[in-house]
C-alpha cells in the first residue's frame, strides 16, 4: 500500500496511491491526514488497504496523482530522529579529519533529534542563503513508526514500522563543526528536510524490505548527472529495528515518528573509499563524502557544495525501472 498527502492546509490531505503512482483515491473522512491514520492504525490500516484494492480494480472514485501536487507525506511530525547507520560514512569523515574512530561507533548507533515542525514537499526548492554555510544534500531512507513502548526490543521495534520512504536531509556543513564543538548537537546546521512524495508499507516492498533494511539502489542525480548509486541495503551497520530500539531505550515513541538511516554509503570494492559513478563506482549520497574522499586520496576537496541553479534528484526504481516512492527533485534557489 502506498500513501501520500496532497497539499491542503498545514497537514495535507491523505490519499491512497496506486502502485504505479498514476492514480490516487481519498480514504473515508475519518482519516483526513496521514497522522490521523497513524494514530488509529488498528482501524485505519485495513480500510486503507481496501481503498488500495478498489483503486487497483478501478472500483473507487479516483483522480490522477501528480507528484508536483504532493506535500511531504507528513508535512509536520511529532518526532524526527536521524541515525548514522552507515558507519562507513562516519569513518571516512573522521579519517579525513585525522580523528580516531571510537570502537563504540560500530556497536552503539549515533543519533540526533532534528526539527520536525516542517518537512519540505518533494518539489519544494532548497533555500540558499550563504555560501559559507556549505549547503549539502543527504540521500537517506526513513521509516515511520506506530507507538513504540519504552525499552522495546529490536523485534518489537521492527513490528512497529508502518511506512518506508526517502528523505533529502539538507545539511549546512559550514555550521556543523562550530555547533558540534559546543558539545550540544545540531540546531542551526539542520534546516528543513524534504520527504519523498509517497510512503510505502513494508509488505508492499517485497524482498526489498528484509532484516529491517531497504535493499536497492538509491539514485542521486545532480544537475542531471549520476552522482550516487549506492545500495541502501549494503554496509548498513544498524538496521531500523536497532535504531528504533536505541531511541526507545529511555522513552516511549509516539505514532508518526520519523526515523532516518543517515547518509547511505557503500565501501569501495577494495574495502576503501568508493569511486565516483563516472569512474565506475557507486558514487556518493552527499557532497561531504565525495569531498572527504578527495581529501583522503588527493589531499584537498575540490567538489563544491550546492549553489543556486543546482538541481538534486533522489529516488529508487524497481526492477521495471518504475519509481517506488516517487522522486525528490529540488532546485537550489537563492533565498
């Protein structure tokens, strides 16, 4: 089952979307928004599945689904917690800085609490304010949870995953280091992120969803050129069950919480830094990582961060080359 929110008011209007992303149908009025359905998932989920089944048989009123008319599936959420499940990415960053990699990073997930009061729509522009801020993209996988009790196990956490999607976790690299130096985490360096047009139930992903991970190539294009083709299921040190259980160690998690994977990152075939797509590698899911690799291999970073006029596109295609979640496609625009 695929769900989306059309632009309407502050929280969007929930629709059920066909598997090919061509059509959408409205659910009963009891669930006008995705958050209302997540709050009442026990009752809403079977009804929404019925709408999806009717839509597949052209047996319910429906209209064309246009990704440009979609809001973020959750235009605002009760919680946005982003992990760093691909420890390869963290290791490369620390190597470039000459910083030691603590052994605990391989056993204890990193995670920060992001701003969840606004998520950009998948076609909203990325605001550019100051070149010194170092505007960057980060292509990631996200899941949306139901209620998760405090102290939940990994298996309990996995069972609470309701939906899977993608995010462009916009980052301001020039502000990150000064903020982290304060020892109190990200605030100004993490502006609003953009979500994929459609979120998908895990069962609808088939074999792509297994072991708490989304498997498949996460395509990142920059200005129409292939920038990243990393496989989201590979080199993921911490699966989503582990990430959610980590967050729930000391507190309960409310329905509608969004949990991110962190930047998707693959090792090179030799176990070292990966190569750009143009050089036969899988490329990168953020500019910071290619700059780190340039520093490690050549002594200095040369790839610039995002500037006005750049266009970022993030999506995942199925075996028939059809988009699974729709595309995040954002132009960088001077604000």
